[in-house]
C-alpha cells in the first residue's frame, strides 16, 4: 500500500503559523531544513528544527517551550560513548540581515542561554542546517563579519495572464488564502509554488513568480493579446438581463467570465465601459 502524505505546518518561535507544505519532503526542500529533523519534530523526538516548530495539519499549534511526549521504546539500546567535541566559540547572526548578534564561548553555553538543543547549533555550524533557534550559527573567527542572509520564506508576486502585477504576498500559503477568501477560488500552495518555479505556466488563472523574478512574463503576455489590465479583471460587476433587470453581483469580472456562457473578460469590460451593448446576452455594470 502507498503511504499517505501528511501535510506539515510550520510555526515560528512565538507559535504563529508561517507556512503549510504538502509533505515532509516539500517542507525540507522549500526551507532547507533537514528532512530527518522535521520528522523527528513530528514524532516528538525533537523540539524544533531549523528554528521552527513543526506539526501535522489538524494538530494544535505548539506552545513556546512545549515539547511532544516522546514515545517509549521497548528495546533497550546500549549507551554509546559520545566523542568529546572540542570547545569552540560560536556566533549567532540575524537570518534576515546576516549581522552578528552575539558570540558565545561554546555551543553548550549558547544552548543553555537560549534554551536550544546544542545538536541543532552543531548542525548549523557544520552546514547541515540553515538556522537553529531563529539564528544563523557559525564558529567564531574573531572578524565579526556579516554572513549571507537566509530567507526562510519566499515572497510571492501575483500577475494576470497579461503580465500585470496584481498583488504581493509574504508566502505561497498567504497567497492561497487570499485568493480563496477574496475571489472564491481554491488554489493549492503547491500549484502556486510550481508556477513560481516555472514548472507550470499558471495556477488558478494567474501567473506567479517569486519576488524579483519576472522571467517569462512578457512572452506569456504577448501570447494572451488582450487589451485590459489585471486591475480591471478583478473589479466587481453586476449582471443584468438584456432588458435591464438585475440578475446577480460578481466578486470579479474573471469569475463572471468563467461562469457565464458566451462571455469573456474582454467583452464584459467593453460593456461596462460602453464599447458594446451585451456580453453573453447580458448587460454589465461596474459596482
């Protein structure tokens, strides 16, 4: 039998939801956090991974400092002597700016001071994790030079099919929630990410790109060949019969064009702006 994928929810140190992923593998790919560490958080073997709390969808969000109860093992394992680690100073850096925050005499002192797992700091210093406890970690060199910032979540830009930028979001999850609440469309987080990477052309009738990436927008816009702007396509409209009787209101012209036969976004806008009389055998007015 095929294993069922579990949706994974990412929380920051304050217990606020950061993002939602379709699987552990996707979470590890998007955030750079080790996949085994995320699995350990879900099973209660770890408190955090990459400076974040992790749960499966449907579970209660964790409280800061809370740790899942660890499952008891029935088999006894012989305790192995851990190799002694050399004492080296470590520095904590801000993940957004890369600037030095604090230097500690050892990993153990840093872990005790901040309430972190020393193993997570070691993994960050050795390059196996990007962050631990919300900081970038590196062995101190005495130069106090800034390090390369780590963007834990990628900002997403929303475009119309014609290359018009419509909105910006802090993450693909935020974009998915906005489209669902404002336009009544269900666009999965994964489909938005696929569009951002160029794996698919659109998601939910829109083009998506990570912040700063505009590749392919001009080409797709030329293929579309329409004359209206993205802002017009998102305007609310009222639908009337050809005799002027009100029928219903629509949250956007795009939604109306999808549901009404023989009408498209271009023809509805033309009616609203007086360039034609009917679209889909109906009259239309901006609300």
